[in-house]
């Protein structure tokens, strides 16, 4: 059985859309949905990492992964704060 290969641009767009969705969910105080979207974004990043990088793309992908990791760390701190956004 062949695995479904999703195009790089679709994956990148998905990561960016998931990030926007997370911001909106947190803004509404919907932490449970934000956690699910974070997990979905991780899957997209993993699929992107498994594909052969294109010329000059290493820095971009590293920055995308770093930004996602930083946002996850920030979400963790925010979700544990007693006065977190609701």
C-alpha cells in the first residue's frame, strides 16, 4: 500500500493555518480545541520533515519548527496561569 504524499505547499499552508486557528482558539479561551490543533500541527510538521527538502529550504523549515515549538511553550505557560485568557 502506498502512503499518501501531501504536497509541500499544502503542508506549509496547513501549518500556518493551524497556527492562526490556535491563536483564535486561545483568544476565545478554548484551550481544549487549541490543544487538539497543536497536535494536528505537529502531525503536519512531521509529514513535512519526512519529505525531501528543496534547495535552500532548510533554514525556512527550521524556523517554522522553532516557531511552532516556541508557541507550544508559550501556550503551556499561558494555560497554567491563574489569570489565563478566557
